[in-house]
C-alpha cells in the first residue's frame, strides 16, 4: 500500500549478558562488527502486542511446528553504528524438509509500510508450506513498526476522532480543519517518537535486513517482498547488489514515481478495481442487489457518499459511518476479490441506513480491532512514508490537481489527492523524490505484476524491471484481481515463484498467467 496513509496500508528484549557484550565488545572492534556476531535467542512467541494489533499467540503450523520469536539488535542510526541500538522483533518457522536440502532463511516483508511481519507471517503461513520445505520462513517488524521501537502518535480515542474527520474538504473551513488535524497528528508523532523519526527511511530498513541476513547465517539474502516490500527489496538490491540471493517481488511499487504520481496511479488503480467489481456483480445470473448495470452500481455508490457527507449513518456504536470511513471501507474491500461479497453486503446495508459492515472494513484498513484498540500501522505508515518522500504539498497545490485526480477516479480522486498533505508539517525532511533501486550485478529478481491490482497498479512491475537494470528484473504477469498474485493461489503464479525460490529456475521473461 504505497500512499497516502488512508490507503497506504500488520520487541522482545535480549538478556542483560548479551546486551552487555554488545555494548562493550573487544578492544578495537566496532559495535557494527559486534552486532554482526550477535546470537539470536529464539523462544516461544508471545501474544501480539497492542502495537502489533493484539490477539492470541500464533498457532502451530499443520504438523506441529511452533513459531519462534527473537530480537535482533540494530543501530538506531546507521551513520553512527557505535551509538544507540534498537531491537527488531523477528519470527520464524523452521524448515519442514531435509536439512541437507535447506537453502537458508526466506525473509518476508508484507508491505504497508507499517505492517507487522510478526503477526502477518503466521496468518499466511500455511500458504507458504511449499517454500518451507527448503527454507526457514522468517519475517519481522521493521523499525518503527509494532514491537520494533514502534512509533507512537495518538491514542485510541484520539484516533477514533481522527479517522472520522472529513478527508475530502468541500470548502475553506473544511480544508482548514483537515490541515489542523493533520498538523496535530504529526506533532503528536514528534512528541512521542521524535528520537526515532529521523531513522525510519527505507534505506535504514534495508541495512537492517543485511545485518539480519548475516546474523541468520546466510551468505545471500533470499527474499519475498509484497507491495511496499518490493520497494524495500529494490532499495536493498541497490545498496547490496552482490548480496541478493533468490528474490521475488509481488504487487510491485513503481519506483520511478513521486508521491503525487503514486497517488494518481492509485486513483486509477482503485477506479479500475471498482469498475471490475461493478461489472462482476451485474454479470451474474442472479440479480445484483446494489445496481442493475455497472454504471448504476457506481452511481449509487457515489450518491451514498454524497449523502454521508451531509448526514452520516450509524456504524459501529457509538461511531457513525462518515463519507471518509465509507470510502476507506470500499477501498479496503477492493484489495481482494475475496472481499467483494462483503462490499456488496456492506453497500446493501448502508443503503438501508446500516453502516456497520463498511465501518468494519474501514477499521481493518486503519488497524483497529474489535476491542477499539489500534495497532501502530498508520503511525508507522505515515512516519516511514514521510521520512522517505521529499515532496511537501500545500493545500493550494492539491486544489490545482483535483481536476486531474477526479478524471482518474470520480470516487477516489478527491480522497487520494487530499492525502498528499499528510507530510506537509512533518518534523523530518524526506529523503528523495523516489527510491533508487538500480542494482547492476545483482542476481535475477522475479517481478510479478497483477493486471487488476488497485493499490500497486500493474504498470509498476515493468517500471521496476527497467529500474533494476539489465539482466536483473524478470517480469511475470498475472491477469487477475486484487492486490498481489501469489496469495491468489493461482497455480501458474505459484508454480513460477516456487520454481525460482526452490530450484533457481526462472520463468521466461514476459510469461503470462491467467
């Protein structure tokens, strides 16, 4: 989920003895060398923290393999490796196969930025059973996320109010309110996590992954990056091209775009997904309950959002479903074709004055659980994006761009355009207009694009291949719906990805799966 935060979107301590050894080290050795030599203490995983979303400890995999957790120490500031350290929360499931055929660790990043890998990997673990025959499956909470020195901004009650605000202002007063709320949120991030904010760039996370590779005992980084995880993987390949092992990028971020271009691309992507949803609903034998034709479906949704702008309806008590929450919920449902039935149900109920389902979808996007607790998904998402992205957009600039965004998506255009002001008052300067992923000399990287992807539009896969450089990126196309390809369980896609990660066999460039 690249940007803006409405759509860009899931630590244990080492022993005092180990910490002391890392702080002192041997005479003449830098802390960076000491950190490379650290030993991970793998233990039974605790229940996810509130910042990771809460819930129960991960259940064993089929066959009984237990998930294990540990903490990796990394420098807070990679330009000062002898300075303060922070702990990164890790999780793994050891290989199920013959140890003699084990390749190493396969590190996953599921995107966001801001998603907790410690909670996400177990949720999808069964789907990676084939990969576990030759790898330890490993994921982590990146710096600023979850247990890894997670960024703190506003509390749960403040976030409830923040996400109820009007994110698509219609007049000067509403614009001013949006800007004030954004400034307050950003100020709270600085107040509670100011020491961490300057060190949350993707380049920092990439350096963390190379230390992780070394501590896990791998000569090469074997990697599976999804959504923002493809950007992280691309930055890693740029910084450490010779250390790239077998890597797969799925749901690919366009690395050539600045935040404005990315937001405009998402407007087009979500509109395409909405078009596909409306066409699917009205193409079935049974009548579509939310419209007679695809255009009728979209017209009724647009009317619902206009009505909610004037008068919200009951949502999840005591909160009401606002125009912004409904838009957010619709976007969440478009991430996967599996959610389309819930979107149909939610719209049908909303037309009858019940906004509960759409609000639950919106809560999911924002990292809010049924107990009213928020993970730090949005706080981390904003913090990482604003640390990465150099441009700072004014309200006047956004206004000038509204016609272009509305042309890209009548439904999502305003929503995504106004999201560009998120970083305007951020405390830390952004690093660059867009990431550098050029990786001459790296091993081949399999790049998988989905033609129906709303959040990371299909065109980004080709842009990533070109940016990685000649002989590095190998493109595979999936003609499908939803965000990403591998987890769709398409046999062609999974066969190609498994073939490369397990056997080192790449599909022919330009292969198409449908």
